[in-house]
C-alpha cells in the first residue's frame, strides 16, 4: 500500500486520533452463552448505544443486551469529526426539498434532540469535551457568496458574514464570506462520547458484549432470535438494529444504503503563535460550500481536524480495513489544508485515517420494522450520526413499543428513500455523480445534465 508523500502527513500515525488513547476502556467480554432479553440491541456505535440507554430510561425493568462485533465506538462513531448537529435532514435546504410541510417541525425536533444530548452528557458526567460553539459555512469562490445570502435568508437565527467578518472569526485568505449558525452545532470527542454512553448504559443494568458478531436473525418463540457467529443465541422479545454502514440483517433494505469512505487528518497541537495567526477564538465548527466539501474544527488541545472532500465508494458495497488508508486522499487533503491556512506552513499532521459511513438517496436517516414489528432499524445517516442517532433511537423504540408519537407520524419516518441499483450500476452511477459534482465546483456551480436529472428525480444534493 503506498504511503503519503506530502511532508506534513508522511509520518502521521495511520490510526483514528480519537481512538488512539491510553485511557480507552478495557475490552468487555464476548457473549459466551445463550441469553434471553426484552430487547437485544445490535451494534455498539452511537445508534445502538443511544437505543440501549433510552430503553432503560423509559423502562428500568426492561432487560437489555447490547452486542458489538468489534469494540464500542470503533467504526464510524469513533472516526468522525465530532460535529454533533441539530439538523436531522442534512441541512434545511435538503429537508425543505423533501418535506416542505414538515421542515419547521423537523428543525424543532432536531434542536430538542441536541438539547437532550447536552443534558444527557451533563447528567451522566460524560467527559467528551462537549462544547456548543455553533458552526460557520464559508464561501471560497465568488459565486458561492450568493448561495450564502440565500442560506442566511432561509435559516432562522443565522447571520451572514462578509469577507472581513468571516476572516475576523477565522483567518484564511480563501474565505470570501460565511454564514454563522450560533446554536446549530456542538463539538465533541466522539470516541469518549461513545465510551461514556456505554458506561452509562451499564450503570443502568444493560449487559454489553464486545467481540460478538451477529450473523443473522430468525423468528423465535419469544420474538426474534439473534444468532452470533460464535454460537450463542439471544432470544429477545424485540430487536433494535444499529448496523448502519455494515450489511443490514434485514435483507429487503440492503440496497437502500451504500458505504462511502470518508478521510481525515489531525494536526499536532498548535503553538500560541500559530493560534494567533488564525484567530478562531469562537472555536466554531466549519465547512465550506463546495459540492465535495471540507469540514474542520479545533480540539480541546488546539489541534485542527481537517477532513472530507474526497469521499470514495468501492465497487460491491464492501467495507474492508484496507480501505481505511488512502495515500492519494491524504496528500490531497494536506495540500488543500495549507492552501486554506498558508500561515501554518510547517505544521505537521499527527494522525491520518478513514472509515465508512452509510448513505442513502435522500441523504438522511430512514426507519422501518421487520419480523412482524418485533425488529426495528435506522439507517442512512450520511454523516449526521453523532447527533441524529439519538433521534433515530427514539424512533426505533417508539416503533417497537407501539407508541403513536409525533416522531412516528412524520412523513420522514413513514417513508423510505429509493434504493440504489445493484452492481455494476450502483458503482457507475455513484462515480458519475462524484465526477459531475467535482466538475460543477470547477464551473462556478453549474450542474451538468446528469446532476440536473438527479435534481428533477428528487435525488440531487449539493453538498
């Protein structure tokens, strides 16, 4: 496997920064014998952890077992940028396009969900560097400034920043404008959030088993039998599936998602002089307006996480460890970082990594049931999982408990996205879309015939 050639990234550790910690919790034991449970949760990322925690908070007497095939938070939940967004719809524009009559309700539910995450972190004393500085979306090309004005007009409580104002917040010669959303985003250490949620669930009596891979589900006398590859079976009344980027245990939804690999770099801690050179006193999370966008933020020890842009889909919907490292992407990200912050030339990256996220054709989560209503799933978060998985957990529990709620009445919850086609058509369509989006960025945002066709079919997305 080739190594990155850019001098700033060449010596970076090929490990997710958040997971490279001496205080990572010790492994939990695997499931070694058959068990019964009121609820079996499959998956030890945010989706499964929130479901287990909320299930016990709703009913402390409910017996809950959580099965994780590897380690808690090892996949997307421990590899992301730590942006915990209020949006449930991947931005208001995407939500307006798909659910115009529900968007205000969805925005309200999203804000309440983020408030609840903040309250939970405080109540359980989860040490995950939670802060709520908001977010800034920046323009780096002149035509994007008009888009920012439209964005500011459409989003309540947002504020347009002209070139001088945005550079006063974060010093980059490439920034031509921005939109500040002061309450829309929190920042967290995602791995420590996952570890803290796992500890909280155990404090309520949840049995957590790692290194326990689930092979299949079947109808059982109690409800659903959860079969592991090592042999033990959990006989559960209800099952909640938080498998996300991995192949779904519900066959009929397997074509509804594809795994897309996202990559990130983490710098060494900035010196005081380097911090002064970029400002960023408000510590907001940032992203840019390009179709293939970057996201970037500060950590609690003044490192910069820089990720995104070069999302990669691999033929066959495969998720493999060999895909976690991609030298060409790391070199590209490093070059783009120093184009954005030339005053930081000489800074080096300490970590480089990648990982799979699940996406669907509407770019935000969808929900459903199987096995006669005894199993529920939430999939397709498309990078929103740090925050939106808590909402998804509430939906799954409402569905499993037979609760007619404001959430379950949403059209967003009652409908599903169009599936992706099988191979080779999925790979061809995704690759054509990716190249078309890159071309649109080079042509002042002008979308070609393929992208316009996707827009007309309700499958378009511009960030």
